[in-house]
């Protein structure tokens, strides 16, 4: 999909889509637009090639160089950011579409369009799966997996423990997160394997092949292969804030209701934890349940901090100058509170 995405070129799917022109890239533009339209997570997330084959290596920042005092005729030492070496692994996700050739033929002149519509379901499914991996991938449980943000930004990870705001929820199976991420191709990004892979979803038309049905018998089908290789790299703790333990069972349109999280206050706390240097592409991510309650809570306040603006070519709800991207509850899930 994104063989022109490089460190010196576009680094988001939104930027790449804007460069697709002409008949030869029309299909790519449709593909990218389908993914972005269904999963706005990719509007601002930076995507770069890994720097070590299938994984990305770097230094997790634990301290910034602050220099030292000097006098005339007095030297000074060299300093740099302090940290520890870390490596993040990518994962490979594959699936295929198998359409009976005879079923394809019965659609006549519209057969190609019908097949393309069938393929869109796979595009959307893969996009949803990869965003879920970006948040909840757990390589500690499955070595084929990547490590998602929720398994990097934890209370037990000393580098990120102070980047978590605890919303106080305690109900088992009913707590979710909202996230603030400042994407940057320098230190907070998605990556794809360095060799033999591309950024984002790759689709290959494999033509007609014999495939096996549920009874072990074969039939002739049109086969489409779908592949997505991706990892998450996070080297600067100050580029992320996790608001954890939001109890969805107690949310109310009035933030004054006992037990309900005050989402406006939580967003404000998260925004204030970000360095005010304008670097990167910052965005909030929350599921549709949270954003619905957020908008209703704001309607019950004298001051409304939400506006609409154009971000990456589409209208988006903004909190101050930070866009809020809505994801499904099947992506940012409800789970047990984190300890």
C-alpha cells in the first residue's frame, strides 16, 4: 500500500492518500480511504519502517540533558538523554477471501463491483484488528504478537507509571481506558518490517484456485490474500497519557452523579500532562460510549470545550486543539480495572 512512505516523505495514511492520483493509484486511494473512514485511528498515527529487520530498537528516555553552568575560560562536559535500550517486535496478521467462481459469475457485469464490496469487509476487519493490536497486543502472552500501548504503559513499568491517570473504577469487566497520544516519527510511531513488507494493509489477487470446503471437498474459487504487518514503538514517555479504570457502568450525562467519571476533568488532566512544544500529532482516543457521555456531560456545563474542526481532511470533534477520535467498544474494550 505505502511503498512511498519514507522518513522523508508522508508518514500517515492520510498524507499518503492525498498523494494518490491517476488511474494506476485509484485502487490504492479507495483502499486507504476505506480504512481511514472506518478507523480514524490511522489519520494521525505515524508509520515508518523498522530499523532492525522485523523489530524496532531504540532508547527509552528516562531523563533529558539539562546542561551545566560554566564560567569564562572554563569548559563543560558532553551530555545526552539518559535511558535504557528497548526493542519492540512487529506482528503478522493474515486472512483470505474465497469466493465461489460460479457465484461470482452470476453477478454478470457487476461481478467485479460485487467482489470489491465483499473485500471491503475484510479491509475493515483487518483495520479493526490492527488498531486493537496497537492498544492491546500482548507479546508476553503470545510471541507472535506485538506489544500494545496498554501493555507498555502500565503501573509496573517504571518509565510509564506516572503517565497513568486512575479514574477510580473498580467494577470487574466494566472498566475502559481513554488515551492521549502524541505521534511522532522520531519517538512514538507504528512500524512495519524493514524488508519485504509495506506500511498498512497489503492485498494480493491470487486468481482462481481450488480451495477446500468445510467437508474437505474442493471447489474453484477466486482467492484474495490480505496481509498486515505492524508493531508499536514508544520511546518517549511524555508522548502518551493513559486514563485508566473508567467505569462505564456508572457513567452519567451529569458529571455530578455519584460514582460517574467526570470526563471533561480527565481530558483536561491528560492534556496538561503533555509538553506544550507543538511537536508531533496529538490525538485523544476513546470508545463510542465514552464520547457519547462526554458530549452530554458538556451540554450540562456552562462552558463547552468541544468544537468541530477539519483534521486530516475530515470533520472531527476537538477538545481545545486536540482531536478526539471515536473507536468502537470492540477496539477499546471494557475489561477488569488495572491494578
